[in-house]
C-alpha cells in the first residue's frame, strides 16, 4: 500500500518547456488535489478533482492543466513553463465522506524553471 | 471568501516550555478546521481536526467561533515537535491552508 505517489520527484526545465507531473493513489479515494508550496505562502490549491473524469480550478490555476482519466491518477501539466512556476508541488487525495475528511499527501515534486 | 491566517512564520521555544501556534480564519459558515504537520524529510500529515476534539502527541486545538481562531497548543514542547505546522480549513470539497508556522524547539 504505497498511498500517494508522485513522479518525478525533481525536475529542471527551461522556460517554455512542457512537462507533466503524475500523481497516483491506491486508496480508492474520490477526491484528488494539486497544491504548490512556496516560502511564506503556504500551500495553494491549483486544481482538484471530485471523481474520475472531473476537474475544477483552485486558487491559482493559471498556467496549469489537469486530467483525471482514471480514478487513481491525477495529472498536472505545464504547457509552457515559466520561472514563476518554480515551486514544490504536492498531490493529495481524500475520501471526504461526512465530516472530518483527511488529506493524504505525496512526497512532493520539486520543479525548477530556469 | 474563506481565508486562513497564521501570523507567525517562525516560533522558537525551549524544550519544556508551553507553545501556542496561532491560526485565525474567515468563513461564513460552520468551519471544519485542521492542523497538518510536516516533519523534516516526511510527508505532510494530519495532526488533528477540531471535530474530533482529540489530543495528539500532547497537542490540542480549540475552535473559538467568537474570535474565529483555532490555535494549536501544547503545555510542554519537545525537541521532536520541531516541524512546519499548517492550519487548514475545509470548504465543501476544498482544503485551504495558511502560510505555515515553523516551530523550532531548542534543547
């Protein structure tokens, strides 16, 4: 039972390049999230999904796209990377049934855009 | 709009001293609030949730609706409590996080 797995863990991009971050969970969770973590700004929600085939925008969605073709996977794409997207990206999943839902996080993916 | 504020970026205390990490929120309904913790080289993980009214690792947090606060407290800090702490609010399907407080417990 691996929980939430993110790949890759590290990546360096040049401005304008594209890439995809993969998040996989094996807990059969309906809800999945992508956050970015920046110093002094905490965790900010980029996009999220409430089930297979659904996605929705979070607080900072610009410059990112997502897809949830399979329940266990949630992909975050950067079509044209910018230095402002240098950050640590966290994926999380949750069951969120009733009160007290808990987020389960991946280890994070550190992205540097030069 | 919902907002979670953690006013302290860094909090340093000595081992055995009491610690209080502040969290204030703005939300129009009945909030569901959480504290998450990230120890060095570990994943972010849930520490406690207000709805459970539990004490985890000696930490407690009380929801004060009048002051819109959810401060995290521990009477006697330990060195292993050193970590990054995030307060979070659940609104429908989305979790909103504060900017985090780094707790440093000195020996």
